[in-house]
C-alpha cells in the first residue's frame, strides 16, 4: 500500500532506523488496530478473504476482513477456524460474504457465497474445453440466473416480495443442476468431475446464493476483500513477505490502519494521513477508537 507523494523529499535513512520507526509506529497504533478489530466484529456486513503468505520460510496466510469503512489484516496466520475466533464472536450477528471455503460454514447468521468464485469455475471449464457445448450452455444459464438476481436486488419496488424472488431463483438453480446429489466417480475425466462437483456445490449452498437479493445492501461477491488480497498476493510474489512473527504483527497493524484510512479519507495522500494522525494526537483519541463505548476510559 502506498501513499501518493506531497512533492517533498526526505533524507535517506538506514534499514535499522526504518525498522525502528516502523516498530514504533506499530506500537503507537496498537490500540487503533484493536479498535478496528472490535468494529469489524460488530459490522452489519463483513467481507472476508485470505491469501497465501510467508513468515520466514513458513507458509501461512494473510486474512482480510473488510467492511464499508474498515479493513483488518491478520498476517502470518494458519487457515483454521481459530483465526476467525480471534476476530469474530462465536455466532457473528451480521452477514458474512465469503468464498466456499469450509472454514466459514456456520459462522454467520446469514452467509452470502461469492458469485465471482462460482462463475469462475464454470468459465474455466468452458474456456479449457470449448468443444463441450454443455459447459457453455451451463455457464450462460447460470449467469442469466445471477443477472436476474442482480436485477431483483436493485429493484426498489420489491419489499415483502424479495423472499418469493429468492425462492424462484433457487428453483431455477435446482432445475439447472440436473446431476446434483450424486457421488462423483473418480474414474471420470477431471473436467467432468469438476463439472459435477460444481453442480453439487450450487445445490448444497442454495440458502447462501441469494442473500444479496433479500438484503440489497449486501454485495453478491467478496470482491471488497479480494481486491485487498490481490495487493497482498503481489507483495508475496515479489518476496515482500514477513521475516519474523513480530514483522507479521507489525504489518497487520500498519496495513490495517492505513487501509482503513484509505477507505474514509476523501484523499489518501501522505499529507492527509499526517493531518489525520495529528488530529488524533490533539484529541487524544483516533477516529477508530472514538465510536467504541469505553474508548476514552483508562485501562484497568
């Protein structure tokens, strides 16, 4: 993540000096990071994604939790449910938007599965096997159902009728996935196995496909977090990962605060960030801590 230049240039500093400054910045922003974690935990809608990361030579993950106003990065973590436990309550009261990773199951009161992930699976088969007309036909029908859902989502005339529209769309998915519900034989060609597994997946998550229709404020994809994940993936490919656990924690704090500022500041520049942080210093509290009930209370 980068800040646009304000036109001034600073003097070069050594790597050890830069490291010390970043450590101090992370320490200064620890309470703001904790506040962001609390704000994410009570969000009405939460978009979650994860991407590969490294701490030293250890392969791990970088998790991204995104709302309309905030983002929290957790660097250097595993991929198990215990990571969600560190951020979310046992039963998250809001709506979670994720891919189809099993670790997200039964974590949200309402759960929207990412349509982009589902569509990519059939698009991949369609492009790799253009001679198989069945794949193209399936994609076209599935995409038509999705677009119909988007039209219903945007139709402000719908109120009580949204649940009926969802039932209609679900029935169309059932009719499309004619081979769902069967065990996928391992002796089938790989593309055929993937096609049948996709049909099973669509039918199994019917209740999670059209939450965005019933709740129009919810997006049909988790692109909000996936876009953040792409930046982290680029850093990983460029070998700009964490060397130590301490470095991973430091990155989590700094990227979360800067990423959240980028979402709320009218202009995201070095000047605007410095001015914002100066206001925090003058007020004795940051914009992320001020919404919390006991933000100004002294720690026990």
